[in-house]
């Protein structure tokens, strides 16, 4: 038995087709796994050997058919990142890297319905005790964590300064230091 016949038999046994996928099939294969932005999907097709113009045309057709939607992608990514402890500054930057416009980004952040101060408070509560936050060095670490995670300065300072006796107050902390 020659090698090509053996490879063909192996493909049939494992349910694989031996013919090459079209660019549209490749794109759909990516989209069924998770949402992708237009920019990301076009780039992934190019990496897989599809010409840039053809990749753009395929992504345009899939968008018209409803398979690819930047708004749906943005909302999905915003919900996912917010759920894993990232703040609006980080999410806004990540969405911008995907080539999304300002109004799409703002809409996605609004659609995820996150109370950012409460999300920051929850992240800090998982990492620091109220007693630890009374120590200036620990409070600084808490603020740095929130800033690295993409929360804005006002929320980071307000949450880190919240002491154990006043866990429900937002407080008026003035300007961040």
C-alpha cells in the first residue's frame, strides 16, 4: 500500500476530509469556537495563508450574513473581562486594539452593566483584609493592583481607603494623592 493511500485511509477513519478548506470555511471554523472582531478574524485568515483582500471580502460576507458582528464581539469581551476582575480602562484599551470605534466600545461597556466601583471593591476584598488596608504600604499595593487591572484612579483610591468600619460608604475622599 502506498503512502498517499494510507494517509487517505487514516483521514477517512478519523472523519477528516482530505480537501483544503475555503477561506470562508476557515473563518466559520474560528467563529464557531468564539466571537472574533473583524480585525482579528482578517488577521487570523492572513496567518493561515489567505490573501488580505480575499480575507477582507470573506469577513465582509460573514458580517452581512450575521456570523461576524463587532458589537456582539465587543459586548462578549467586555462581559468576560469584567467578570475576571478587569476594569473599564483595560477593557476600553483591549477593545480599541481590536479596531473598534469609540461608540462601539462605550456601548459594550454600558451593555455589560458592571458597577465598576463595586467590582474594584470585590477584587480588593478577595486580596486584602480591611485591617491590612489600614497599613499605608498595603493600601498602596491595593491601589496599584486596581490601576494595573484597569480601574480608574478615583475608584482605586476610594476603594483602597475604605476602612473596615465603613464598608458601605463611598465616602468623599477628595483628590487622589
